[in-house]
C-alpha cells in the first residue's frame, strides 16, 4: 500500500472518531451533562488539530496527490467533501467561541447563584455546534467516496 493511501486511510478513521465523539458530545449536552459534553468536544477538537498537523507533515514529506489522474466525478466529490470540512471548522470554531462565553453561567456550573446565560449566545452556540457536527458527518460520508476512488485508482480499477 502506498504511503499516501495509508495516510488517507488513517485520516478517515480519525474523522470517523471525530464524528462519533462529537455526536456523543451532543447527546451529553441534551442530557444536561455539560462537563461530559465539554470533554467530548475537546477530544474531537484535538483530533481535528492532530489531523491538520499530520496533513502538513504529509504534504511536506509525501507531497500532494496527483489529481490529473482523477476523474471529474472524483474531483467534485473531493470539493464537496472540502466544503463540508469548512462547515465543520466554521461551526466548531463559532461554537467554541460562544461556548467560552457561557462558562461563567449556571448552565455550565450548575450553581443557581451564577448568572443565567444570555439566550442569544446559547442559541448561537447550539446552532453553530449543530452545524459543525452535521458538517463533520457529511464530510465523513464524502470522504468515503474520495477514499474509494483512491483505492480504485491504486488497484487499477480506474
């Protein structure tokens, strides 16, 4: 197996773990388990950061893929995947920013003496987080198509 194909196989496992942990994090938030929600989202975020660092190392030492041998469909699948990654990153970063603003409130501390959260900030956090998780799941689905095309090309089926 080629090193780039091995890298992308590991990357899809990483993205699958991001999706699984993020979905569990949303489940924790819905149950009011905010500490578990925060922990899950931190882990998912660290997995994204680890991928980004690994990608930079991969590009430096293995280079980029030769997309001149890709079909038009394969390129479109990649571009749609990349759009969902942007949605995941944008939603995740926005949710993180607004989640930080909720830290001193009773929704996080569970202390009734702490102030109530600003409903607007809580709503933006929830919508952005939902958008990020949906983007991650859709990016994963599209990544399956990208990786399938890579395997088919590697084994001479395209």
